[in-house]
């Protein structure tokens, strides 16, 4: 009996201790909203409960605030918004306050508020205010890659004031920026963050244990919210855009008007729509020369496809660049041209981008944790224009006496519809199961596609172990019938403590294809992996942070079931007390490696063998708080093979000068030299021709930002990428055993078009942006670009640059005005 009593007492103390870890802040309603001016003298703040006693969790856990850095936060609310006032004590000379654009943290201190109206530890809304006055916001969830999505933007108000003993923040967060139920009495999850850029330390109101679990598990609770109703969440973003383009003697102008809409269908679900989209001011892609067998991909630059897509990214079945990408038949047009003695055809125009007509997203999550998402986009029919010349010949001499020129169009992409449906059920505050289906339907006899995935991400209640599983199926409707493929992924690992480890298995059969709306660069694999990580959570005498991770992988084809390669390696990174990051890595592929993709003959399963590949690298980043900082990276790779002389190296330098809190200049330089690599050149008859080549690449970039204040900015971005490829004169054929030989006597002259390459591209952007009202922005952009690709691979960098400057240059000037209209304010205005 005494043992039972003792056990009950221990358990009671344990649960009481756990309950004490979760702080509570009681909030009172205000009759008059505080003025958002950075001065905490409003009546609303006088009786408000205070949140105090912040605790450090990075780089060290459990350290109390210093006496001169005390933080005091107050919250109140009314029928329209949540209001936050924070007094952040500090020495004014220690406050870092670089001006940056929205969502750019830069070298600034910040104060953050995290709200979770469902109090489920998995679906947070974050609002940050920097000491410079800049805002940032994000939605956060363990299911999001990286944990946070800063592509999400809300319209809210804030003000900052620097005072003698620190700085003050006031915030107004309208209910339209949040999703919550209409219960009479509510308890929300809440957390406050404060970061000091001078020493990179971060504090939170409710203590955080970084050794296990997602950060949302450590929120406090906000009580006292009563009798608030979710507003009519209707926001309109009408815009007008003027574009002027000049290229190769031709000048075009275009005026576009459109509308973006956000509408709260229910208190927890939102519709986002872009009607007559305008993506003319999206940033340029960092194009590089691609010699490999896989497509070159780029990150998303269009705001609509970057914002609020966390549900749709489940299972990696959605690659948003597919919507409005290249036409499906663009590359096949040349094969269909007629060329004979009497008829000749040539392509006059072959658009490389499909226009997006409109796009819609509906997403949200119920109070019980069920997330629902629906995405739909429609793209326009796209045509290539072909010129047909029919020759009239003398019947006797066959001399051309006349010709008839006609034009015809060829559809390269029909009207297409893109759909995604997602169901995601969260549970235990740390786990979820998901269903996702993507579908692409093209008009006419073009290919259609469908993919379905079942996903699970489950952690135990102690947040010490995690299991992830995925099963995905693809179906592509081809002219020959439906092609169905299967893929799976499994990972199990320890997720707490200093030492963590996991095992994984990934599989895809040879028909798995999600590339109509997703992205998989390759299929037909059956791979196994092991990872281990050691990290510290408490600083040592010399280091703030230290991480060492190691890995090993064993790779096979699924069909035929055969070994393709293995690798193992290690990476170490650390930060010292002077806020300098540094690290090193090594990766080894021992023995023979069988590359089934470089030969470009997937039907016959041809492969290319190389062996004993090794690479290593070191990197360094100095303290970015300094006026001058630099990032540098050096990588080396080679083959430990007496029959090969492969050696390559890569040097990256990125110096940054922060002249003051407004002006920052970064220069990026990258030099790559790859001598002795071997790769595919061409097919001649039934032979697969390989060549040995030297590849040299130089990339220069200059990035200048000048922020007049948090609402006005000028940005200058320039990038030039140049690469040359020089093949040895003697070429090889690929033998059936994966080796290469020169027995057939092929050389560079055997190739119809020389494989040697000189590739040069140039992009320049000059952008001015002005947020003249909350959510409303004027953006002026000047852009020019140049491109050249030829066979002059022996030309020097400056000679190649001269050739580039002789190409026609494209000039683009655009002016875009977007205005934010909140229906609630508009309704009030009409009532008045």
C-alpha cells in the first residue's frame, strides 16, 4: 500500500511539474483600441496581464535574461484584432537594426509572436517585428519543409520606437490574418520570441527544450478570449501592370489588369484566387549549362505559387513550376517538319512558356486537426508557328521557277487543367496521416496524368522516435494506353538527444512518372540508407554549436535487380564564440559505380562504369554582424583510378559589405574547373558515343540593396554565367560491359554539330518598391538579358563576353500597382 502511495505521489509530482512548464497569460478585452505608434501609454495597456521571465534556448538552454535585457509583453483584444505591446530593454548601442525588405531577417534584432488558435502545437501563425521596423510573417508546422513558410503574407500593423533603455514594439493583428473557431470562450496556444543579433542568442517566454519534439509543443496558453467572431475574411488585391519590351528591333507594349482574392469560406478555410495572373515581375532563373541526363529545375518565383502551399507539398507530388512551364510537345516540333526536294518547313515561333489563365487554392484545417486542400489551375492553348515553302520546279531541268509560302500552326500544349486534392489528419500534437491526389487533364489527344499518395508521419508521445512512410502511384494516359507506376519511402529513427540516427528505404519502379505536375528526376531504383547525427545543445568553452553527421547508402536498380553503387561520408560544422561558422565534408563512392542514366538508353538498360570516386570540401562564414563579412567554399573531387585523370575543383567567394543600416553590397564569385570527366556526346547508328572533356565555368553576381526605410527599397541584381566545354579530339564508344573504347575511330569531326560549347548568359534587374499603404505596393522594374551559345569553346572569358554583347539584348520595363482592399473596412466606410 505504501509503495502504491509513493508511486502515485511521484506521478502526481511529475504531472504537476509538466503543467507548471506551460505558462498562462490571461487577456482582457479593451473598449478602445490602442494607437499603434510604439508608445505604450494607451489605457488598454494599464490593466493588461504581463508576460515576463524569458528564458534562453539558443545557443544555451535555461539561461535567464540579463538584468539590462528584461522583456515585458502585454496583450489585449477587441472585436477586430489582437493587440501586442512589448517593452524590450537593452543597451541602444547593442541593438542591431539593419533595414531590409519584408520577410528578410538581415542583421536585426527581432521580437516575435506565435499564435495557435487551435492550440494543437502543429499549426502556428508567426508575426515578427524587427528593431528596424520591418515585418515578417509565416505559417509554421512540423509538416512544412524547414518548419516555416515565409511565402505566406498577411496584412497587419506594427510600430517600433527606440528609447534610452531599449526599444518598444506595438502590433495589431487583425482577425482576418488568423483562422479560429467561433466558440464563446477560447484558449489559444501562444509563444513570444526575442532574438539578439549581436550574439545570436534567442529567448522565449515559455521555455523550449531543443533536444526533442517540435517547437510548437512548448507554447504557453492565452486564456480569456471571449465572444469574438471570425470576421468576413474577404480581401481584394486589384492590380494594373504596364510592360514595355524591346528586343532585336521589335518593340511591344502591354497593359494588364487583374485581381487576386482571399476569401474566408468558413472560420477555418480560405479561398485564394488569382484572376488574369501577372507574373511579369518574377525574378529571373539562375540558368546554368546542363550536360547531364536530367532536366534543369528552378525554384518558384511567382508569389501565388509560393504562398500557403504547405498542404499541397505533401509527398512531393506538386512541383509548381509545372503550371505554366514549357509545352509538352515543344521539343518534338522539329521532328515533324517536312524537308524534301519540293517542300521545306521552318519554325517561325515556338513559345517556351504556357500562359496561366487563372489559379485557385482552398485550404484550411478543422479544430479536430483535419486539413483539407484543393488546388486548381487552367493554362492556355499554345501553338507553334511553322512556315511552309513549296517549290515549283521545271519538269525537265528541276530548276526552281517559283515558290508558294504558307503558314500553319501546330498545337504544342492544349488547354490544360491542373488539380490537387489533399486530406491531412493531425493527431497527438506531433503526428499526421495524409492522402493526396494530383491530376492533369489536357484537351484532345494529349497525355493526361494522375498521381495518388498515402503518407504517414508518426512520433511517439515522448517525441523520442519517429516513423515516416509513403506509398505513391502514378498513372499516365499515353497513346499506347495507361502506364502505371509505384513508389514508396520508409524511414525510422531516433529524434531526441545529442545522438540521433535513422534507417531508410526508397523505391520506384521503372514506370513511376509524376512529372506532369510533380518532379522526379529518375525512377527505377531500390535504395537503402543509414544516417547518424551528433550535435550539442549547450555551448562549450570555445563553441556555440557543433554538428557531425555521417551517412551510408546502398543503391540498386529495381529492374533488372542489380547493384548500381554505394557511398558513405561525413560532414562536420561548428560555430565559435565569435559567431564564425566553419565546417568540412568528405564523400566516398568505393569500387565500381554503375550509371544507367548517362548513356541515355533506358530501354536497353545500358550503363557506364566509373570507380573509386571521392570528393571533399571545406567552408567558412565570418560574423555577418561585422561591416565586412565573407563566405567561402572550396570543393575537390577525383577518381582513384590509374586509367583516369579526372580532377575537379570549385571555389566560391561571397564577400559582403554592410556600409550602414541601409546599404548592403554582396559580390558572388564561383569558379569551377572539371578536367577529365567523361559523358555522353551523341548516338551514331547503333553506337553510343562518349567523350572526355574539360569543363570550365565562371559565375559573377552583384547584389545591392538600399532600403530608405522598411517601406521603400531599391534592389540591383546582376548575374553572368559563362561555361566552356572542350572535348578531346578522340571519342569513344560505350561497350556493352560499361567500359569505353576508341576502336571505332570516332572523333570530334564525326559529330554533325561540334560537341564543344561556349555558353554565356547575362541577367540584370533594377527594382524599386514602395509599400504606400498596408498591403498596397508600387513596383517599378527594369530588366535586361543576353544569351549566347556556340562552339567557340577556345575563346577566353573576355572574348566570350564581347561575343555576348554582340547578341540582341532584351530590355523590359514594367510598372505594377497593387492595392489592398479589406471588405470589413469597406463595409464600415459605406455605413458611414
